C-alpha cells in the first residue's frame, strides 16, 4: 500500500517544464474526454506546453505559486495560483489549475496540493480563494465541494463555440484549505 509520504509537493521551476507539459496534456486528455472536442485533445502536444511552462516559470512570477507533486514514478500533478489584484476580483487569490493524473487520484494528494497552494497564498496575505471548474466536470466539482468550496456562480468559457460553462467555487476562509495539508 502506498503512503502519502511517498509523494512530495515542491515549488516548480524551469527545469520542471518538460514534465509539466507531459502531465498537462495527459491530465487534460484524462479529465476532459467527453467534455472537450476530441480533435482538440488529440492535437495537444507536450512539447508546446513545456515551452509555455518554461516561459512562465522563468518570468517574474510575482505572487504566483506553481507547485508540483512528485513521487517515485515522476511528476503526477501540479497546481498554479496567484494573488488577484483587480478590484472586481471574486477572492484574494485564484487557483487557476489543479491537476492530478488519474493514477494518482484517490490518495489524498489533491487535498494536500490545494492545501499547499492555499498555504503559500495565505503567506502572501490572501484570506479567500476561488477556483473555476468546467460545470460538466462532476468529479472535480464534488472534490471542491467536499473541501468546503461554495458555488459562487457560472460563466461561459471562451473557445469551443462558447457552449461550455464554468462554475466558481470560493473559500471565504483560506485557512480551511490550509488545514488540508
């Protein structure tokens, strides 16, 4: 039986770009099959996403938190989040992405990853957090609700013909997520 201690959550750096690109594509194909067009998912290329990750992780990144989950099998997940500056923001911080490969799910790693991101954001002064999820992604919606996120609203997704909706989950007290660590 695998133990949680066999996986570590660390800040990602430019050297992680290739693995992040591979996990990004694989996680999207696993997560969004049946939700996003198959042609789009099939056209995704890890090397293209690796370039994007390298650029993102080599920049200033002020306030940005990119974390990677790694185990003996390599990188199995990641999250990216940041403080929000806009006056029209829905929370102090937003988790933009949080993905775990299917093989790594169901072990408590998702809660630990979200808790680690929340902890880093709280250390920068965030008191609340929001995440947007495709409304049709029932698995993720159940996960965020289980962790205490409350539905805040919906919006149309840009792209894919504007037919998809995203649902926002908000944590009024980010410390509730920090406790997941």
